[in-house]
């Protein structure tokens, strides 16, 4: 077993040899790449944003309005480089639940009684996001355990999948189910009252998308180049025309108003302020959206950073500030919440996008579709949107994620499962807090056990408090080499401190040594990911990790939870 791990060496192979693109006016020199990418993204964004709006309890046009607002504002503020912002599937179940508590959710054809009150919640979330970003608190979103975040997203995926079933099979009257169990109980009646031609279109859309991402399809360049959502829509539109879905019922096709912005309605501020009976629901909705929006926004931005061919790094505070302003403006014109979207962002990268100007092009293309070619949008069957949502939900809760969690460690799978089950049986906020609480208990158990084995007289509460404090005990710099000593538990709740220290280092320091010492009783999965991925933060600085290899991993994965290997330490001390 080696004494140290060169965290910086893999990244050197990935450094792009071209000029690194930047946002703003200078980024316009890459306009050819961003123009093509923006057009491709808009073709994915059109059906996806429409479907997300329906899943959120609103007509499709509100999803498009949100995507347009995000594309006009986000590129001007920056914060990241490749992420495409707009309405996100991850927030759809929460939006429906909040609307229901405020008077009622809508559907693909009309807004519900609670929609304009929901806009007040979205506006408040935007204001709070901007405040949090300006006070530098966005970093705390990274404190949530990775397994809990994955579990939250998987639970959201399951909710989206179940909720999209009636849309996929053409059921127009869905009733008013509340919660996952109620949704499942409604499935037999949805099937009973489905419209067969619409169901055929929806199922065909779903089958085509799965086929387009199969191992067989990946052998061909055309299937790798064109996103599966486009393949699904390309099949659904002619099938819808063949079956005459619009003649069977106009509601089986997307309905675009003659003037998409004619229905703009300000948030119902006066109604909310004048009705104290809903203040509790408004407060709970604001906290729920603020949590999910913030965590998913920053998690998505960081995930896209890892696949950015130019290895650029997002600024969490700027991302959150941009999302906050986008949410405020979106709510004022009747739009939904806005966050960076994983599917559209990956499409942007695959299409060759370079900067956030591709997001601007995406917005302009959506405006063009709405005002110049609304007839093309009206050809898309709503069943196809249902198929897209089921596919999206399946990808969010794919069994491969559970297998990956199990590979990292059995405790990660337990946390992942606890979060999913609790979320489905209660709500998103409870699920996240129960999962996070379970992670804290697990970490306290391991840290206490290790402290006892090392014969350290450590109070349990002191250990827990230490997990929220700066674990870096000492910074020393000599001959251009900076050493960061970690002599306390490094876990999800304090691992953001490592990133802070790395950013504050002297630019003249060409090498950084992250030295994990004996009293770092535990380094959890989220922290391991931060340590081993720290090299991606810098292009011109070598980062070396010492001491991590001396710790005992609790799983086969390189980022598994690690505890101090006392037997090895004793042997080294004897030598």
C-alpha cells in the first residue's frame, strides 16, 4: 500500500489544450459552437420543459416561459459555464404538493386555484437565495450527505414516474391523489379510463427512448449524437397525426395560447398576506423549495463541472444568486422555479457548447417556437410528454444508482434507502432530514468507536460538534509547498472547509499536501470525494494526499468511508 496518493496526476491528462472559454462578451468568440449547441438544447428543452410544467401541475407554456426567463438572465450573471437552467423535474412533486396546500394544483390545460399563491412562494425563495448567496452561505448546501441527496433525487424520480402514468396513457380525468401511496392506488382507474391511441403513442415514445440508449444503439454515431428525447418526439408526432389525437380530443395535444404571455399574472401577494390560515403552508413550502432548489442546483452544477472538457469550476454563490434572480423574475411573469438541469446541460456539452451563451440561444429558440411556430408545438402529443417524464423519472431512480451506493459501502445503501422510503411515505423535507439525521448517527458511532480504540478520552458530543467545525488544524508553507493538516474527523458536514482553504492558498504555492493525521478518526464518502477530487479545482498546482491510504476503507470503492487502521498505525510506531 503506497504512502501517498497523487490526486493531481489524473487531472493532468484531461487538461484541454485549447484556449479555455470564459463567459461574457469574450465568450462570443465561440459563438459558432454555442449557436449549434443552443439550437440542439432547445429541441430537448421544448418537450422536456413542457412535460415538467405538466408534472408540476401547470400548462406546458409555463414551463417554456420559465426556461426562456432562465436563458435570458442566467448567462448575464454566470457562476458556471456549461449548465443550462430552466424548470426541473426534481421540483415537480414539491410544487404540486405546495399548490395543493394553497388551494389546488392544475393540469395540462388550466392552472389550479393555488398556482398564483405558489408564485409568491417562488418569489420568496428567489429573494432568500440571493441573500444566502450574498452572505456566502451557499457552500453549506454541500454539507448534505451524498447518499441522502441521491436518495432524495431517486424518490423524486419515483414520484414523477408514477404521476406521469395517466398522461402517458391518455387519461384525462385523473382525480386528486395526494402522496405516493394514493397515486399508486389510482393506477387501476387510470388504466381503465385511458384512451388507447394516446396510450400507444405514449408507450411507443417510451420504448423508442429506451431503445435509443441501449447498448445496441450506442454502436451507431447517430444515436449517440441525438438525445433520446428527440427520438421519442420524432416518433410521437407522426403517430399522433396518424391516430388523429387532436380530433379525438384537443387535450391530447399540447395547447399553446394564441398569445403565450397574455395570461401573465403577478403573484397573489395580497391574497397570501390577507389569509393567515395559509401562512404555515407558505412557510413550509418556502423552506422545502429553498432546500431542494439549493441542494439540487449546486449538486447539478458540480456534477456538470466534472464532465466539462475544459475542467472549469462553478462558483456556488454566483450560481445560487443567478438562480435566485431567475426565480424572482420567473414568478413575476407566471413561471415556475428555475434551476440548472442535468439532462439539458449534458446535451449542451455533447453538442459542443462552450459558454453560457448556448443557454441564451436556447431561450431565443424557445421564443421563436412560441411566437413564430406555435403550430409545431401543437403537434406534440401530451402522451409523448408523459413518456419523457417516465423516462426521466426512471433515470433519476435507476437501479444502477443503488448498486453504486452499495459498491461504495453498505451503509451508503442503507442511507439511500432510508431517504427514499421516508420521502415517499411522508414528504421531501422529512425524508432529507431523516436521512441526514441517520448519517449523523452513523458517523458518531464510527468516530466514537475509533476514538475508544485509540484510547482517546473524547466526549461523544464533542465528537459530533467537531464534525461541524473546521477540521484543518494547521497550514504551513515552505519552498512553494503548502501542507494542510487534517487532525479531526472529515465528513460531509465540514468537508466544504477543505475547498475554502484550497481557494485561499497563496497563488505562488505550486504544490499542496493534504495530510490526514491520526486523529482524523473517520473520513466519510462525501469527504473522500472532496479530497480525491480536489485536483480538479486547479490546473497549475499539484495536489498530493497523504495518510488516506493508511485508513481502512469500509467498501471496495475508492471513495468508501475510511476509518483509522489502528493495526497498521501500531506497526509503523513499533518500527
